[in-house]
C-alpha cells in the first residue's frame, strides 16, 4: 500500500489543493478576457500553450520522481503556474518564450526543490525573472492596445494571424507595426520630460492607459472573488497595495514633476496581479497573518524602489523573489502563540 | 604504494573533487566558465600552480615552522601565480585579457591553499605532485563541462575561440550547434553558472548513489549465498 505524502497544512476537505487551484483558475478569467479585449488573441494562445507544456513537464517530472501522476496532475497547481506565466508575458511573444518559462517554473523552480509545497520561490515569478533577464528583446515587446494601432488591429483581432505571429520565427519586421512601450517603460525612458509632459505627449498614457487600468481592474475582480471565497486572506494584498500607494503618494506629493502618481503605480504594470495572485502564494509567502502583512509591505516597498530607481521598468518578479527569500525569516519572528503556551516561540531562542 | 597513488588520483578526480565535493575555488569557477576556452585556460593555469605549489610546499615541509606556515604557503603560491600570469601575457595575450582579474586571483583560490596545507605539507614529494596534478585535472574537468554547458546554452556554439590557446589551426574547431541562435543570456550570466553547478553536483551525487546501491546489491547477493537458508521477512 502506498501512502501519498502531502505537505502541511493538513486540513480537512474544505480547502483541498484542487479546489483552491480551481478557484484561482476561475479568478484569472477576467484578466484573460480583459487582455484579449485590449490586446488581441495572443494571451489566449499563450495560455493554451503554457497549460499544455506545463502539464507535459509536470507529468514527466512526476514520472521521473515516481510520484502518483494522476493525483498531482489533477490538483491543478501546474495549470495555475502556467496561466500566470502566460498572462504575465507579452501576448505576442514567440512560442518558445512561454515553453522555456513553464519548463523553468515546473522543472527547476518546483520539482528540483521537491515538488508542490517545498518550493522556496514562487515558480511563476522564477520563470518570469529568468525570461526577463534572458530575452530582454522578446519580453519587452508588448503590443500596443487596440486604440493606438488603428488599422493594424485587424491582424491581432484575427485568431489565425495571431497564431502565425507567435509560431513563426521571423516576425520582427511585422511586429514593429504594432508594438509599443508599456506605461511604466514610457515613464522610465522619458528623456528629461516632466511626468505631466509625458502624460500629455505620449499616446500610451494619454489615450492608451485605460487599457492597462482595465486589466488591473480585472485582476482586482478576480482577487476580491478569491478573498470572498476564502482562498486567501486580505492581509498580504492589502499591505502591499497600501505600502505602494503611500510610498508613491509621499514622493509624488514632494515632487510631482519627477515621480509617477500613486494611481498609476497601482493601476498599471503587474501590481494587481502580483498583489492577489503572487503575494498570496501559501507556499512561498509568509504563513501567519502578521507575517503576511510584513511580507506585503516588503513587496510593495521593493516594487516602488525598483520601479523608481532601478533599471527595470517593472519590478513585481524581483520584489516577490527577494521577499520569498525573507519569508522563512519573517515566519521565524511572527510565529503566533500556540495553545497551551504562555508565550510564542519566536525569534532567537524560539522553540526552547 | 601503488594503491596509495591510485587513491590520490581517484580522490582528486572524483571522491574529493575540489569543485564538486570540497566546493572550493567557486569564485573563478563560476565567473569564467562562460565558454570552453576560458575554462581550459583557467583550468590549466590553476593546475600548473597547484603542481608547483604542492611540489615546493612538500620539499620544504620540514623547514616551515608551524606557526607561520600559511603566510609562507601564500607567498609560494603567489610566486607561481605571478609566473603563470607573465607566461600567459607572453604567449596567450588575448586569453589573458579575457580572464583578466581571475588569473591573479588564483592566489586566493582556496583549493590550492587547502591542498598545500592539508596534503602537501604532510606528504612526500611524489605524492604531493600527483595530488596537485589530479586535483588540478579534476578542477579543470568540472570547469570544462560547466563551460561547455554554458557555451551551448548561452551562445549556441561549442569550442569557439579555441585559437586563443591552441594556435590558428584551432580556429576551425568551432562547432555552431544552432544557426542564427538568439542567445540565452541567463546561461551566460553568473546565475546560470550557479544553476549549472548545482546540476553537476546533483549528477555526481546521483552517480554515487547508484554505485553504492549496486555495491549493496552485490554484497546482499553474496550474503544470501553464504548465509543459512533462513529468510527474514519484514
């Protein structure tokens, strides 16, 4: 008789992994729909590609590790990782980008560390960071939202043309017609203009920014749905968004011509996705509620610091990975008092 | 005597490999293994220094006072590194420029210091020289494997720029595995070296576990044939 080893928390049926993962998958649907509306069919193709390749890598790893294959394939954790990667990368990135991403996430970041529950880093963010460092050209080629590209939109609106763009290797001349910078990139490379001038002169911000606001709103919807269904608590997302908002307000109030306004920081880039779908990862994040608040504050502060003074326009992946590294430390100092003990076993000398 | 040399060789190449087991000299190992040619260059330089320092340390092992042995070892190693540096500057100038600071830094390579203190200062000259040679080869092989992995993944080529060491004829050794390769920066950057190194160590541990498992199987089968017919059931 083989007993399947499962990692903690050992709770009863109410929050089994497969149910949680299914709810998370449902919660990513608004974002997928929003991305498809504003940026074309690319995201949907990436999601299908990512799910197929992630399941294949997961099955191969489980087979090599002699683990029960169907049981772990059905829990849907590989699918969640795959969908998050697919929705994080540019919708029309070449097919091999997302396949390398799922390989990194499933094989390197998850199974080499011992599989689901044992990974110190969020697999999707490991994959994203690796892709961003390795393929800067492909990973920064976001296409512009439909309002900005006029006639070229017909290409992105056609499913077969989208397939051709993603699967053909020579598309650089073609893709230049409808790629554009993201709002955070525009702000980063503004060449001496004040924030207000960028807002006025750059169509990405003056006309196109609502597309990014729309996507953030979709992530927010999914996140609120998950809090409502008690998949995770509000602590980490709330702490992260509040920290980012307060920090950006502080600097924006001090020098509005130089710094981006707080609503832009909240509304564009990966903020909302990171807050609700990455920072809430039960495996790689902090465990206690107090720990989750500290984790969220750390992520929010790091995102602001890297976005504003770092060399990359967005920072969610790096911020999350750095905080993943600190999560055991945070847990060590925020361990709650357990029943029957007068004091909590935390900090140096804890557990004695 | 023969078995002792055999043990020294096996230790250097496998059981006590400076890179895979002792995890010494990681700084140059991770920094310069972007291509096979860099790996061979640094590997040869390190091996020569190891042999020279082991030889010298072993020769003077009775004259060196215990209390100041480390500074003396450092000076011996530094002398050989300076010689290697000048030699590379004279004969492989381009490679010297590529490897840059990592040639002088061989002085601080813990693998060399470790062998001088742990082995050469306690053993006769022939054993010490053999130890230096085998440790050097073991280190170089790991460098070359890691360099090959990173060159293939990072640039899509193998054995490029070999003329920097082996002369003009070696220019044609370059194998382009993937035409029009876009490059995989992660493998070429230090994080890729860490991941590659981790995979190599994992592979070594896997092979060791397999060997151990096989030996136990053989031992068990022998034990079964020699022991009585009683079978233990658990």
